[in-house]
C-alpha cells in the first residue's frame, strides 16, 4: 500500500481510466464507467476508476460541511458493481491539491497508476485551483503519454444527471426524481438509538436513527414512504419515516424516526438502512396528540396504498 493511494486489487498494468469524486455513483457515472470499460475492451487493457477518500473541499475549506450522497464504503461497493476491473482511491491532501494539472497527470496518473488513456466527464476538472480545462489536459497528455478523451453527458429526458442536481432534488424532497438520477432509491444508514418513546404510546413505535457524523445529506423534512433493512439483511420492510423536529411536542432538534409496519421486537443497537420512495407530506404541528395519532394512521394507510400500487 502506498501512502498516496490504495487500490481494490493489485493490478496496475497500463490501463484505461476515468477520474472523479463519483458521489452517489449515479446513472451519469455509470454511463461514463461503461464507456471506460468499452474503450478498455477495445484496447485490450484493464479499466480503472480513480476516486478520492474525501471530498476535496473538505481538505481545502475548513468550514465546508459535506452533504454527500454516499459514504466512501458505500461508494466503493457501488463502483465494484459497475464491472470495472479496478478502483484506485487517492488520499486527498493539501499537497496533492497544490499539484498543477500537468504534474498530477505525470506523477499520479502516469507514473503511479499507469494510465495510458484517460476518459473524463464532460464537466470534470482537476489540478491546482481547477484552473485548466480539457484542451490543456489533451496537450499535457500528448507530452506525457496519456491519450485524453472527453465523455458525453448522460441525460434523463432533458436533465443532465449530476451529483449536485441529485442533491438539489433531495433537498427539495423530490426523492422520486433523485431515484431517476441515481438508478436506485436514495438511502440513509445508521444505528438505532433510544429516542423520545412517544410513538409507541400512539400505536406507532419508531426506531430513532442516528446517522453519526458521516456527512450524508438528509432529505427535506416531512413524512416519507420508505423501505428498511435491518443489519444489512436483504429483506426490505415497508415503513414510513418522519424527518422533523417533533413540533407537536415542542421539539427543536432534528430527528429521524422510522415506523416499520408490522414489526415486533427491539431494534436498539441494530443498523438500519432506509430507502426513500416518496414524500407523502410536510412535517407539521398538530393541535393535539389525538390529531397526530389520527394523521399517523392516515399516513400508514397512504404509504401502504403507495407500495401496493408500485409496479
């Protein structure tokens, strides 16, 4: 293992590669990686995805709070599912950020990772201050011995899929549009911890989800139709989730509460992964606890109907 990077396998023969942060490994990323795999096949070389262990802005800006679509572990898992031959994870540092694009291509891509053809996303830039662009990379590549090509963007309808667009959909509660961009439902994962234990008094016991300090984006507040898996089991259980501050109880702190339908047993200390399918309503304050309980029953019925109507 090198202190600058690690790879998922030890094959660092000359290769066809792409580079990026690949947050979310969305359909645009998948399209780009499929392009890389095809070009590698034509050239008779292995394919390589190069990514980073943290968002570059986390290193360059102390105040930056990431709102990520995937943790590093989940990103690597999703990248492995694309069929790419190898993944290299660069340890992003201030020293790496200070490299010019040419030095980065020479020292990291060519000398360490053995890249002979580089296919970059249509909007991707790298090197110090991202000051150079595609034409510069092509020129440096000719000098260094890397053929540089630019991939075409991937669109869903008239929407160019990107990580920032996917984040904006989630921030607006448009989880169905986020699903179209990602090619799968957005998910949050965390440990179940003790909460306020008011839900069970209303007949809707909830698992209080603690995502920890993992930087994942939490969708817009409200009630959602979700499916949950427990301790990474494959089985997905229908559920509803409330993201909010518990305004009926005078709460001010954000909580993530999941009610798994027809589930009996303790979830404390277990890892829960929640997939988002549809936002049902806003989080709001009710005049009484009885009104809240009645609304929760309506929410459950609405979510159940939604899942029954799914193809």
